[in-house]
């Protein structure tokens, strides 16, 4: 009785856990486009690059703020517990730098060095309250820096686009992997059912004396292999779903299904005329280099304009205070005195030991490096376009050939099966036909996946994968 009660409690707990798991599981069915759109909104890498874009825009506003009026308020109160001593020459004694004139002889007499009078200027308490305003009138670095900040924002936008393209590529390949595996699973299930039917028929022939035991064993081996293959494919599909959900940023607890089939894929739309003019800037990597080149040139120009003067308008207004005792600090009528000034400040660089000149030379070399990188990237893009085009064409031809082989292998198997059922063929012949048919299936789906991947890589090579 106690054991039955424990089993009942365990069953109820498992049922509750199962219901909770079902409630927490979200089932979604997506097409490739929907998978890509979901990834572009939820992938963590893209979220970080979006934050980089926001940071770049804030940097532009930060640079712009340097050209706006700068208003500051300062309040200073100090207790001078030891007032500084200012040494002064003795201006009271009738001596002039230690020389005394004899009135009778009208000749100077040397009396030695003059006396020093130590004097303290100031009060025990001092204070100052000032409001200052500064407005930049001209600074070449400011205007160049503002252009550079906006260009940096453009670079961050392109970095974000590059991440989006990488995500689209990863999601597309993961989606196609799941799509091919699901299509292949349907065929594997048909193989399993076909061999299951053949095994039952062979066992019936054996029981009626029309087949040998070895023929049953041969079919049994094929059937067992088909069962293992079906189980392995189920695991492969689950792994493909896990990978696709990871690339999308979809929680692993969600149940994902895809809505498209192989028939929905149109390879014809990928026909690209290689004779058309190709713009390298269609590739995001090349566009990033172009922006980096602009940034390097602006950086060099920023150093060049530092040879120009800087002009600022300034003004301040406030009060200063001196008091003997702390009680007089807030005696605003007698101890606080107004102050104010307004003017223009110009700073002119004269000589810096050729520092800016050497910096400019470094920037020129950096621009030259970027130009070399652009030429190298152009060569790499030409190679990628050519290779991806050839690979795509070859993959399509291979896929068509393997599809035809699969159909022929199926016809051979069907003929062998009919001959075997009519007693005109052997079980070995049908087993060999079945093995050839399975191999043709594997080759076809492998070629199909290669063609889909080649399609993605060709789109990426031409810069048309995602805009």
C-alpha cells in the first residue's frame, strides 16, 4: 500500500512538471525570412553593435558641445592660517640701495646692502565667487573633429551592418541544414517503412518455404541499419534546431518548426551576369575600409590645423572678500568687492620641436597602408566572386545529376523488388539495389546542401546577401 502511494505521488509530481514545462514552452513556426528578422532583433551580438552605434552618436553630441558656450561658477573660501611673507627693501631709511650721499662733499658713501622689511599682505579669511563664460570663436581642430565624429558614426553603422550580414549568413546556413535534414528524414522514414514491409514479406516467404534463412537475415540487417539511421537523423534534426535557435537568439526552451520546403527554394533567382560592372563598395568590408581611410585623412587634417591660432571669447563676473575674523565673512556690504573682466584670448603655436610634423608623417603612412589594404581586398573580392560563381554553378550541376541518379536508383530498386516478389530475382539483388538507392539519396541531399550553401556564399561575395 505504501509503495503504491509513493508511486502515485511520484506520478503526480511528474505530471505537474510536464504541465509546467509545456506551459513554459513556446511553439513557433518560421520561414527563412522570419528567422532572419527574428535574429536581427534578438541576437546579442547585434544588440552590442547597436549600442556601439548609440555610443558613436553620443560622441558626436559630445564633440558638438565643445563649440557651445561654457558657463561655470566657482566659489572659494579660505582660512589663511599662515599668511605669506613678502620681503621688501627698507624704503623708510634715507638710503638708496645701500648708498648714502654725503651732504658736505656731495659724494656717495657705501653703507652696505639695504635692509629688508618682511611684510604680510592679506587677511586671515579670503574668498571669491565668480561666474565665468567662455565661447570658442575659432579652433580648426573643433570643426575637423566634428566631421571625424560624424564619420565615426558612419563607421559604427557599417560595423553594425557587417554583423547583420554575418548573422544572416549563419542563420541561412543553419536554416538550410535543418531544411535538408527534415527533407531527408521523410525519405529515411519511407525507406524504413519499405524495408519493414520487405522484411515481413521475406519472413512470410521463408515460413512458406519460398525463401532461405540467409535472405531473411540480409533484409533484417538492412532494416536494422534503416532503424539506426532514422534514430540518428532524429538526433541530427534536434541538433540542427538547437544551432538555428542559437543563431537566432531564440530561447532553447522554445519549440521551433520551419514552414518551407525544398520546393520553395528558387535557385534560378541566383543567376548573376559576371559581365556586369561590380562595385567593390557593395561589399561591406570594402565600404568599412573606405570609411577608415576618411577617418585617417581627417585625423591627419586635424593635426595640420593645429598650426592655426585659436581664438576664444571670455568673460567673468564675481566678488572677492577679505576678513579678519570668521564672523565678517558674510558681511557682504563691507568685506565683499566686485570684480569682472571681458576679453578675447588668442593662442598662436610657434614651435613644438617638429612634433606635429612627425605626427602628420605618421598619418600619411597610415593612409598609405589603408590604400594597400584596399587593393589587397579588391584582389580578394575578385577571387571570392570568381570562386563562388564557379562553385555555385558546379554545385547546381552536381545537385541535378545526383537527383537524377537518385531517381534511377529508385527505379532499379523497384524493378529488383518486382522481380524478387515474382520469384525471378534474389534477395541479394534487392539488397544491393536498396544500398545503391540509399547511397544515391545521401549523395543527393549532400549535393543539395552544398548548393544551398554555395548560393549563400555567392550572394555574400556579390554583396547582395543583406542590405
